[in-house]
C-alpha cells in the first residue's frame, strides 16, 4: 500500500512538472514572456472577430481578425464610417501576438478612452502558408500571391464593414517581415494606402527564401530601397506619410537611415527614429501607443 502511494505521489509530481513546463512554454509562445494584457480600470474594451472570406489571388478561403473599437455599435448605428489600419505579422508569427505580446488592444482602448485618438478598425490578415516559418515576404512570388492577398483583404473588409473606402482612411503597418511587407505594398499601391509604418523592417531583398534564384530585375522590383527613387511622380499625386523605426541593437536598423532619406527625397512625409532595444516584442510593445497616435495623426491629416 505504501509503495503504491509513493508511486502515485511521484507520478502526480511528475505530471505537475510536465504541466508546468507545458504551461510555461504555452504562455511564452502566446505572450512572449509578458503577463496577459488587461485594460486599466474604467477603460472599456473593444472586441475582435475572426472572419473568413475567399481570396481570388490565393484561390482559397483565407481569414483575418478585426478589432472593433469601444462604442463601435453605437457609432455605426449613427452612420459613422471608420478608418482602417491593416497590420501584417512577422515570420514566424501570428496576428494574435499584436494583442497578446504587443498589447495592441489595451493601448488602443486606453487611447480611445482618453480621446487621444479617434476610433479606427484594425484588420490583421492571416498570412500563414502552412509551414512553421510562413516566410512569404507578403509578396507576389512563385510561392504565392500574398501581396495581392492583402488587397483582397481590403476589398473584403470594405464590402463587409462600415469603412471609409478611400486611401486617405487606410494605413498599413507591420513588424519585421510584416514591416517590409507594409512598406513594399504601400509603395506598390499608393492609390490604396496613404499611411505606412515599418516596425523593425528591412528594405532590400536578397536571393534567399521565396526569392531564391530571383533575377536582378525581380529583386529590384521587390526592394523598396532600390526603386523608391523612381516614385516621385506617384508620390506627388498620392502623398504618403511614413513612419520607420528600429532598435539600436538590431543589425537590420542599419538600413533605416539611408532608406528614410531616399523616401523623403522622393517626396514622402517621413518620420524615422531609432530606440533602445533589439528586434523583439519588448521594443514593439513599448512603442505601440506612440505608433497608434502617429497612425491616427497620419490618417487624420489626409
């Protein structure tokens, strides 16, 4: 009897240890080491919905998550139409990390509560390709038409939700690979987006990943740093407000000053900055409220 009790206790102890290990791993993956986000007392929370739709570009059903701000139902009942931020996740990554690790919902709820920004929708397309890394570069390559998928998402959102279907009411941003995608897509489609933000992005493609074996012409067309100088006529017709930032300990930030200068010389309104930090959620989380305020100003000014 005593031996069975010892075995049972040992098994329970091992089970608790395994659960604790799994729980820690799960929480780190979900929250990247941060506590689960909660709104401050008195701050009304927005809500999110998961929406599927058919993407003609990828020829399959795809999905996005959408954030609806506090007061959404009452505002839209009055006929109000809302601006939209399209937010692209990194690789590997997932759109829920903007809320769990980046504290996007708490930051935006709080800013809206304080009337520091006007409410807007946030749409986060699911850019996964079925692999762990999901390295698509949010680009149109032989791997898939992921740049066009973002435009499919814009059309699906405008068809379903009470948006202001105009470039002046649309922004696009992202972190890491999503930051590259945001700038590349915005510059390719200036008639669709008037505001773009790069959070620790890069601006040049190389013959790696989905661009392995690409021709020099293909790489140039996919490298904002290479083609931005030719965009002066388009930027004159379609003004762009761009915000670019990176961490000072992130090697990729070395690309930022040169690209910011080239984008500014081509006629865009550019804000660029470097902050203490690395290429991680600690940096993106700390800058989230500031970036949301700049997004609000950028869309309001146009």
